[in-house]
C-alpha cells in the first residue's frame, strides 16, 4: 500500500514539492483605542451578551465573534456591527478581550 505522497510522485515525477507556508498562529485584528461595550440583555426571556463599539473592519469583528463562540462553546451571531453571544458571559468575554489587548467597558448590570 503506497502512501498518497508516493502515488503523487508516480503520477507527477517532475514535480518538486514546495513548502506549504503555514498560516500565522492568530489572524491579526485591528486594535482600537476606544473601549468595546459589553452589555447584557434579555431577549424573548433568554439572556444574551452583546459586544459593540468596534471601529475596525467587519471581517476582523467576525473573526473575533468566531473566536468568542469557540472559547465559550456557545452559539451567537454577528449582525449590525454587534456580536451577540447566547448566555451571560460578560466576565469571561471581558477577560478574553483584555488578554487580546482591547479595552472593555461593562454597561448595565
């Protein structure tokens, strides 16, 4: 049983395998001076945490939303320049954002 690499060498004998560039550990996210707003609300009787006030690119904020959802193992979404996380995770979210270098301001509650 040949490995996939051996099979490819047989099919393409002249090909020189190149080093695949590794992606950087973390995508770089634009840091801002203004604090992010972290607030708690209840919608339809369920608690949610909202992060807003990011002035960088939407794509960076979406990356941040994805990282938060993975960190907390919860659902959430990105809409209208807000990250909406299901559940009340203000403390954990604020710690995570501060580790990343953001200033965070807690609003309400």
